[in-house]
C-alpha cells in the first residue's frame, strides 16, 4: 500500500525550479533515504508532504489524504532547525506534545526509547546538541506515528551519535512505521535505508536499493601511476570517469601521473594501456563505494531511475 506519493510535482520559487517534475512513491513499511547535494530539493519535498507549501503543479498525497490538515496527526516529523521552547523540562515538553495527539505513548517509554531518561528533569536549554536531536526524535515518535518524515535528522552528529540515533529510531519504528529521511551521508543511507532516492536539481536521478545503486555505476576504482596521457586514458571505452590522484603516494615520477580511474571492469582499462606500451605501476583496484555512485549520478545526465538496478 502506498503511504506517500508525489506525482509529477513541480515547485517554483520565482525563477528557481526547486522540484522539476518529481515522482516519488513510498510503500508501507519501507525505509527510504532521500539523498542529494545542497539545493537538490529535499527540504522542498518535505514541505510539500507536510502541507507547509503547495506544489506549483502536480499532486502530493500522504496516507491517502491531501497534506496538512487531519493527516498531520498520523505523522512523526523532524525538520531542520526546528525551534524548541527553552525553559520547559524534557519530560514536560514530551507530555505537552503528546497531549496534542489523540493517542500518545507514555512519556517514560518515549524517553527510554530515545535514551533521555536521565535527562528528564533538565530544561531544554541545558541539553547538548545531540540530546536536543534525541528530544526532537522523542517528539516525533510520541504519537506512535504511521509515517516518520525526518529532514536531515543526524546533521551535526558525530559518527557514534549517528549510529546510536539510528538504532533508537529503528527500535522506535519496529512496529512497522514507514520512514522517509533526508541525508547527505551516503554511508548512512547505505546502512539504514531499504531504498535510496537520489535527487539532483529537483529531479529524480536514481531510485534503487543501495546495493543496486552501486551496481548502476562503475564498480571498480583503479589507482594507477602511468605515463599514458589523460587524453589516452579518457579515450578508453572501459574508462567511465578519471581523476588526477593528488592524495595517494606523493608526487608522481617525471613523465608519469597518478590517476584514479572508475570502470565497470579493471581489465578494460589496464589491458589496453599495457598493450599500448604504456608503463603502469603502484596499481590498486578496489570496489567502488556509494560515494562514487552518488558523485557519478549527480554529475551525469539522469540515466537510471529503476528499482531493480538494470539501466533503463
Ligand atoms: P540542503 O541539502 O542544502 O538542505 P535541499 O536539497 O533540501 O538542500 P531545498 O532546500 O529543497 O534543497 O532547495 C531547493 C532549491 O529551491 C534551492 O535552490 C533553494 O534555494 C530553493 N528554495 C527553497 N525554498 C525556497 C524559498 N522559500 N524561496 C526561494 N527559493 C527557495
């Protein structure tokens, strides 16, 4: 069952097209990451789904209803830069917000789920940055929502806090709630989401499970020192993307250069180089990670919005 849907949605702010014909559907029980560089349209998509803004054209549906209005009570939401009243205590605030919903979980249970039991009597103003994020999560889950919409919930958290946050969030939604969250962090999308939706310039660039996303682009990263000019390597049909490797190994010997070459198969790059009489040394070949996939997808023309990983 579809719980969230954007259909051919355009959103224009003056001359800026924040969303340019976005189609997105999320089914019940799915955990979906919305990934994209700054300005890709992630926050705009959340605003439309929450009824905080209206599409210029196209349609948004949430839990079968128009966004905003009654359906808000069935959602748990974390927005970027959400303001909090500073002088109330943690437990007072969770109780207060819980009362604004028809059904709310017990305050103690919510605080235990987000790891704030020992901060329950602190005022909001005395919380650390990470504790504030956990309080925002508590406010998002207090109503036992059917759908969680989280806009960059782990921004500004360190790696350990992120891991703990997602463990708690996963535990909080184990009763089958659906979740859409925005992130810039590829490792996070890979670790947490069943599906990754990549946006660029307001358009859908890819929609696939993390593993399929990685398969959609070059799957090997070749680090090599060679005397072949960049133009020669670029011209190889097997080389999908080339960068000068200015990180590894220090300056290259005279007449040589260190390159990072992204390719589906390492041999498609290395064999023609060797057969062409070029010197190669300091060679390593590694599997590409999601970062490579993401950078490639957001730079390239949109090729591949498929679910099963097969280029369309
Ligand atoms: P970030 O990762 O930086 O949060 P984002 O993917 O969430 O970015 P949006 O905030 O949705 O991107 O912005 C998409 C585009 O729309 C940007 O070019 C932004 O400047 C523009 N935009 C968003 N909201 C408004 C607004 N209220 N008025 C004018 N332009 C806006």
